[in-house]
DNA sequence: AAATCGGGGCA
DNA sequence: TGCCCAGATTT
C-alpha cells in the first residue's frame, strides 16, 4: 500500500466525522445523503436528511409519494432539480429490478441526478467498488498534494485527478479512502488557512513543501450576476389567496408563489398598480387596501432578486379570477423568498 | 466548454 | 462582497 494511503486511512480511523449514514451501509441512506449534500454543507443538509428518512424509510416509500410532497420536504435547500430527480430515480428503481438498488458505478450513473461523483461515492461506500469519488474537497486536496497548476474547473484536470487517485485508492477499503479524502478536505485541507501541521499526508504534499497552499487550487469559473425585479401580488379575498406553480425552465421550477410581475428594471409603484388593476382588479373602487412591503434583496449565487410584495385586501369580489384558490399556503412548496414573506407577514 | 440551477456561512 | 460547499444537466 502507498504510504499516503496508509497514513490517510490511519488518520481517518480516529478522526472520521460521525455522520448518520455512516452508521449502517443501507444504500438508500447513502444515496439520499449524497444527493442532499451536492453543493451543500453537511450542517445545512443534516436536518433534511433526518426529515427524509423519517418520512421515507425506504426508497419505495419515496417512489410512492407525490412529487409535491417531496418538493415541500426539500423546501429551502435549493437546487430543486435534485428533488425532482431524486423522486424520478426512486420510481425507476421501484419499477425495474423489483426495487433493488443498482450496485455498480456504471449502473448508478444512469440514474437521473447521479453524476460521476455521486455514482463513485455510492459504488465505493455502499458496494466496495474501487473507484475514486472526486468532489470539491478531493479536487482541492489532490491539486495541492501534486501541485496541479491547471484549473480544477477544467474537465481535463478532473480526469487527471481521477487517474492519479486510481494509483492511491485503497483496493481493500475504497469507500473509507474516499470518505477519508473528503473529511481531510473538510477538516484539515480547508480552502483558506489549511491546518497543515495536523495533516497526515503533509510530508508528501508538494504545495505544503513549497509553501504554496494559499495559491492552490487554481480556479477559473467566473460568476456574472444578473439583476431581476419581482413584484408579487398577495391577493386576499374571503380568506383565499392565489398561488401559481412555476413551470418555466427557470429558477424555482415546480415551486409555488404569488402572481408575479417580473421586470429587468425597477418599476414605480404607479406602474405596478396599473398592472395590478389591469390584470387582477375588475372594479378598483371596491378595493379596500393596497400596501407595498419594503423591497427585499434576495441574493443568489448567479442572480440578485429585488422583491416587493403587494398586499391587496378586499371583502368584495375584486379579483378577476382565482384559478386555484388555496387556503393553506403551508402545504405547498415555495421558495425561501416567498416562505420568508409568509412567515413574517402573519397573514396566513 | 460554458451556462444554469439555491441557499447559507464565512473572512 | 466574493468564494465555497459530498455536482449534475443542458446548451
């Protein structure tokens, strides 16, 4: 066994994080945790993991649910295509192979929402297949260990990392090796201020020897931010309000929200009210109150949404149509932005 | 290869 | 603010 491999596994033996899905090798638990943790910190995903396994003890339970319930459980976690693909994959597994989980990297890769990293993580951890799992932590550790100066966002570099790891991964404990690499990246080989003095493989780490850990890894992705202005109409009439499902290929697909006026520029209250009257009010004289909340800034990684909620109340029939009158907004999956308004407004 | 998809934590 | 997090899919 390579010295690096040995040192890493020894370190993992006494420093592994205590994570719930590490306590038993149920493939569904491991799979679920991997999907939840895509681009998500463990501290943030943990509560969702517990919520899901309590409601869906088996993958068949998940497959037999409604997508809406799955999205509701996912609410607030982001990247909602993960939830839709999770649900799809559960149904595929239920309907093929008599509900048994795929056991190989190649077969896992065919599931929607399962890419190279997730397939490798499940195959190695749950089924002992010798295949390296390369996530953000591992890319950072390897880039420093071998002092790779090509961008880790480049697909060629990711292939190179995977090929390098083929020579170091433990043939006997591939799952533990992959888990150890990720724990090392999370606990020791952190993006900023890595704890090299506590690192079990620092002795052979080129970046450490050359004192260049702060320069590595090299990244190239640049995120350009788009500004959007959302004007939500909270139409309240006879204790009903209106929610619409977002179905476009856009943010928050499959989630519900209030009727929306979207603009690339900021609009005046007058413009917004004109739109409101034209589309939703048939007799403006019967409207009792129209109030604007203060603008809410919702910052996302690739766009900034300035949102304003326009609360419209009336006892009479002022709304042209209530396509889907809903009383219990708490039953429907909504974005974090809308949820914050619902929680703080005290209207529902 | 580049764009898109959420949300939170941290320096 | 910018960067990163147990990435995958579409363009």
